[in-house]
């Protein structure tokens, strides 16, 4: 049998990969690996193929060997960070992204956005915000950076600034339902209800099956005293996703006056689905108080105060 020309085989494997012919690329990659077990390019290619196939753990194995062969190469190091993130090893992924950022030519908007997502998943929101800002300094037209930054700014209590980023995101990507939805959240937080409604309706037109958008519309309509519309969207959100705690919460608020038993059930469901949702605990306590059950009410009010110790509503709660 004629010996394999590794250089030619790798060139052909790369062409197959670029053309989307995964089986052919994998076959050649494995042949190269068999002849040269330490061939970094083959392991890099096989790692990418594993990532595409959803085999993240196997991808990590190949990409570690690719990095060992070419430790200063940005591409395999970056791919390794992605593979680690895909396996759920977010701390290791964050460390790998940091390593890539210090390689020659390694830093860039892509890296900063991907690192921000990993940091966000780790709950390190301040660092995620800083990385999104860095990405935008490098590439001001990154829609994903504007959207990611905007959504984090809402959580950080900076809704007005979030509106600016999210408007830019939907300008850059008008068909992005999640960005329109988050823009609606930011606008509602700022009290700009009509604009928020427009943003939510745009998101809904793009994704009619998105439960979170229906839940957000339900909340907005309840807040603006449009009960029939609030009820319609709360029920639709629940039909699409029975685990949406926000939808159950709004449903309870909407029906509380006319159907207190249904409201109590809705609040209980919301609290069960999201035990740390402070509003669910408050309204559940209020519902039990209305039914003449002060002991049960106090338990939920105490939980509410644990979650929201600085909330002014706490001053009105008479607890035994």
C-alpha cells in the first residue's frame, strides 16, 4: 500500500471540511492521526468535527492534543475554549479564553463576546459587562454584544443605558426576537409603556410561540390596567410553557379580584416554580391573608422580606 502523503491528505481533509463533507474530512483526519498521532492539524480538524456533531467531550480531547502540538496557535486554543464551554466546564473555559486573549493576535471581539457569555453563566455579571464593552470598543457593530450588554444592564439596574444598546441591536438585526423582547423589558422598566408594547409585539410577530414574550405582554397589560389582554397573554404563555413562573404570577394578579381561589393556585404554582421570585411570595402571602390564614400569610411574607429586605412594601407587613 502506498504510504499516505500527510500534507496532501490534510489539505484535502480541510477542503472537505470547508465544503461541509464531514464524513470525508473525518476519514482523512483519522488516517492522518493513525500515521502521525501528534499531528496538530488533524486533531484540530477532528476536534471541530466533534464540536459540530455535538460530541464536546471528544472534541476537548482532540483539541488538547492540537494545542499541545501548536501551543501558540490561536485557532485551536479558541476552539478548545468553546469545547470546554460546551461540556459545561465554564470555569475552565473562562481560563482558556483568558489564555487566548494573551496570545499574539488572540484578542478580539469574538473572544470578548464568547468570554462574556461564559462569565454570565458563571454569575460574574460585572466581568461579563466589561467584556461586552471591550467587544464593542473593538467592533461597534456587534449586534450580539449590544444585546448581551443590554440584557445585563437591565439586571444591573441600568435600564436607560440598556435601551440604547438594545435599540442598536435590533437596528443591526431587525429579525432578532429576543433582542426586541429585551428592549421591551428595558423600556417597561423605564416606564415607557407604549414603546415597550411595540417592542413586545414586534418580538411576538417574529416568534409567536415564545412564552416569555406573551408573559411580558401580560405583565405590561396588567400594569396598564388592560385586564382582558393581560389574561389572554398570561394564559397563552402558560399554554406554551407551563413552567413559566412569571406567567403564573401575572395570571394570579389578573384574576385575584374575581376569582381568588384561582389566583391562590396561580401564585402557589409561581412560587413552586421559582422559590426565589419575591413577588410570588408577596402575592401568595397576600392571598392567604385574604382567606383569613395569617399564619400561612406570615410564612410567605417572611420569605418575601428575605428576598427583598430593602423593599418599602415590607414596612406594611404585620407579622406575628
